[in-house]
C-alpha cells in the first residue's frame, strides 16, 4: 500500500473493482483508515449508481459507486468500480466528493484502450493492485484537493458540475456495515435488559403480594374484632347489660 506522511484532511483513498482494490494511497498510516475499505466494499451494490457517506468516529468515508448503466456496453466492467476516500469529518462533503469526481475522470481516461473504443479496459480481469501505477496520481490529488486553495476550488467546481444535490447524499453510521455484529450486540443488550426487567417485575410482584397479604390479615383481624363485639352485645343484651344479672343469678 502506497503511503506518505503529508498532512491533509484526505487520509486514505482507493479505487476498487467490487472488492478488489486496484490502486490506493494513504497519507496517514497511523490513522488505520485503510482497513475501513475492506468493511465498506463488500456491502456496495452496483446494480444502481451510489453516492454515499458513512461516519466513523471523527472521519467520513465517502464513495461513488458506478453501475453498468453509467457506461457504454463496451466498458460495462467500469460499472463495478468504486471510488472511495476517507476524510476528516470537519472537512465536510463537497471537497471529498469533488476529489472523487476528479479521480474517476482521470482513472477512466488513463485506462482508455488506445487500440480500440474508449473505455474498453476489462477491470474485472485486473489483479489486486493491478492499477498501482495510479497511486502517484491519488497522492497528488489528495494533497492538492486537501491543502491547496486551487485544489479545493476545483473540487467544489466538480461537485457543482457532476453531483446533483450534494446535501441529499445519505449518511449512515459505519456500524450498519457490521450488521451481523450489531444485531448480535443489540440482541444481547435486549436480552440483558429483558432479564433485568423480569427481575424487577418479580421483585415488585413479591412486594405487592406481601402488601396484599398484610391487608388481608388486617381485614380479617378487624372482622374478627367486630364479630366478637357483636356477639358480646347480643349476649349482653340477653343477660341484662351492664350488670349481667339475668345470667349471674344476682
């Protein structure tokens, strides 16, 4: 993997045919951003064109994915190409997408077949890093678009000319890429919460059961006292309350 220590908000870039990286460059090896491509590329669907941004910590992963409908039948393999860049989130979207438009334009122009119709290179037949000669161009454009005013202006012009409604580009969290892991974690989290909820429910049920038992005991005691008092009155009236003379023989 080509790399450099040039300071630019564009940290990593690659061009891939489906999951096969053909060319790449990183300006910050310490950022570990190159590994993000292996997560994103398998999830990209080339049946329709895509312009998408994922978020990951303080970085954005932007990409343009072509579809066969974007190209002539003679260059249909270009419909499997993805142009990707990882940039600081503070850098926004317009310049990174303008950069992607530019590397797409230059990459396709470089791989026009001089002996046949334009764009007849079979990208599906290229091996991994089969277009490594483009690495230097990626480095040049990453520095230019990331640090120079002219490069930034060119990027903005590219966006305005080639991307409709950049504000409408979807943003998703990169955790969605890890669907299986996310769903397992979510399931575990829900199970834990369900277990805690069931425990709380049992504790509240026991407490309520004790309260109801004490209420019943108090009610039974009260009823017992009332019954005894009524029996006392009934017997007492028959015995001549309050002296009880009829029953004592006095």
